[in-house]
C-alpha cells in the first residue's frame, strides 16, 4: 500500500477543501502565492513542512507541482460515529484505543494490528505530533488498517471530556498506576497509550479515570508502546469475556 502524493496548488487546495485524509503538506522554501493553502492546511490540523524544490521535484515525478505537494494517507480516516456503529452492530460496549502523540510507525502499525485482533472498535489518532498514517504503518499492520476505523482527533483532553460525557470510562497506561489486573476494564472504554519515552502527557493523565500499570520484574523497567498496548487490550478482552460468561 503506497502513499499518494498530490502535486500542484489547485489539486492540493481541492484535497483540503474536500477533507481528504492528508498527512502533510510540503511547501517549497520561499514560494509565493501559497498563503491560503498553508492557512487551510493549518486550519484542518494538517502539518506543513517547508522543503527545497528538489525534494518536491522527486516526489512529484514529473508533475508540475508549483511549489506544493501533499502527502496523502493510504486509507481514508473514519469518524467516531463509524466506530460506535461498529460496536452497536456487534452488540458490544464500545472499546476505543487513543494514542497520545505516538511517533514510531512500527509501534503504530503493530498497535493497529493488535487492535483489530482484540476487537477494538476504533483508534483515535491526534492530528498533531502523531506518526502519520503512512505506507510503513499500513505494512506493519498487515492490512489491519483497512478493518479498524482510524479517527483523526483534535485536542486530546477535549476529546476525552466529550467521551466521558457519553458514558465512556478512560483508562491510561502509566508506570505509576495500579496493577492492570485489578482495574475494572469492562463497559464503554477508552484505553490511552502514551508516546515512546515520555508516556502520557500531564493533562491527558489528569483526565483519565484510572491509571493502570504492568508489573516489571526484569532489568528493563518499561515495555514499548506496542507491547504494553497489546497486553492491556487483551486484558480488556479477558475481562469482557468473564463478564459475558457471568451474565449468560
């Protein structure tokens, strides 16, 4: 699954107007007459990068780029409503995975793959300071990115507040939390996994209802995001299975 590069001012402007899933807009250093495109990209939460003309020439592959090339996501982003409909169709309590400024495409792809296997109904990916949904991510996900709705969101804290008003319980992964097996992870749930190295942001952590941790018994005191996320997603699966058996 390859990225698509959209070259030229009018095609890029149209892609922005139509809410096409874009990872980035690249603008030639010193280009004139592109302020509206830059403003539109920033308004949509699409990253803008200023680059040399030779990089745009290479990406455009002979197409006249006029100093602007957009880097499109290999799949279309979905909406929260799509994820909630998926849960409702299965008769399940909604289960969402929110990734707090995750940067590594290997981790993102692996998390999407595990999310599909664990029955996650949607993945919330912030527009800013997150790994783009690119071909590397799609490849690592082994095609799972086609099956799990990936939803771009704006402000993480505001999104969490909105979801809590809708009845979701928010669980964040952090070393300072209670052991994950002791937390109640049933019912409508948002599982929040933090960025590599720094973990959850302070405000994100403060807006979690519970903080869960994984016991570390070896010489290394943490797991990478993909490994930690996999353990926690399957703990949700385990607890939901027990809950269903209890109510059967």
